[in-house]
C-alpha cells in the first residue's frame, strides 16, 4: 500500500495518470490522515485488498473481527514495487 504521492515520487505513475497494476485505488478523502483513519488490508486470492476506515468505528471493529489487519504508517509506501 502506498499513497499516490509516494507512487509519483517513486516513478510508478504520473500526476495525471493512475498507477499501473498491481496498484489499485482505495477510495477516500484527499485530506485523510492516520489520526482519524486506519488503513486496513486483507489477502484475497494472493493479492491484498485495502480499505480506509474511521478508527474506532463499528465498521473498523467489524473488519478487524473478520480478519483484516491494520497497516502501520511506516509500512505505507512503494517498497513492494
């Protein structure tokens, strides 16, 4: 998982184009911060899917119960390229 800005800085995409596979966009607000939101992921068929959810919400708790894991801030970046 990486932010769009991180992918642009790494040369994986340009500001006017979406990044190529395996990168998929997680829908969220442009001003989302990890203070209020948690980045969660779950492995499905050998790929990770992700979600951006409000921390400490019922939805956050439900996803954690269903096997989703929270991604630490220091793990967010294009290292997987």
